[in-house]
C-alpha cells in the first residue's frame, strides 16, 4: 500500500469513527435536555461533526494527490530505502500521535492548555503552517471552545495541574 493510499485509508477510518461518535451522541446519550442545557451526547456529536468535516476535506485532497501521483509516476526503481523515505511513510500517523498527545496534555494540563498545545502541535508539525498563523488560529479555536462550553453551556472541563 503506497503513501497516498495509506492517507486515504486513514481518512476513511476517521470518517467512520466520527460517524460512530455522532450516532452515539445523538441516539445513545441524547443531545439536549429541554429547557436546561446540553446533554451528555452534545460534545461527542459536535466533535464528531468537526472530525467528519475535516476528514472529508482531507479525503478529497488525498484522492486528488493519489490520482496525480499515479498520472505523473515515472518508472524509476529505487534500490535502497532511506531514512527520509521511512519518515514520509510514517507521516500519515501524525494525526493519531497528535490525538494521543492531546489526551495526555488535557489530562495533565487541563482542557484549555492541553487543547491549545495539541492544536498548535497539529498546525505546526502536521500541517507545517507558519508560526503566526498557528498561534492565532489555535488561540481563536481554543477561546471559541472555552466560550461555548465553559461560559455558555457550563460544561466542567478537566482543570489539570494549573487549575485552568
């Protein structure tokens, strides 16, 4: 399985996982308590929808890259595999590494700081975005989630060692 095909498979797996999250959030846990606030299925449904959206966009990009690589592929054989080739083949696993990093950071540093650092890591390392863009986009997303879930919906986020 080639590099681009592995990316397609990972995107499809993420789409399936996000659909399961949304299904469980809506059907098993419930979305909203009428007249009160969000129910336990609200967060899995919202995050499932976000992951679904980004995974579909990523899948389309991966399919386009796969088709382009197949059309422009030269019949050149490589005799040795370099360390750089191995790293390139492992790059599709970076989102999973980021998810594990996010879980650990959220557990020890709290939701706000953990979300900020894991989003920043994803934007800087996985997407290879510029520093300024990574800092600003990460700050806006973190503040948005804090405003919606903590201030508006009163969802108790994990606080971590700093109490934030």
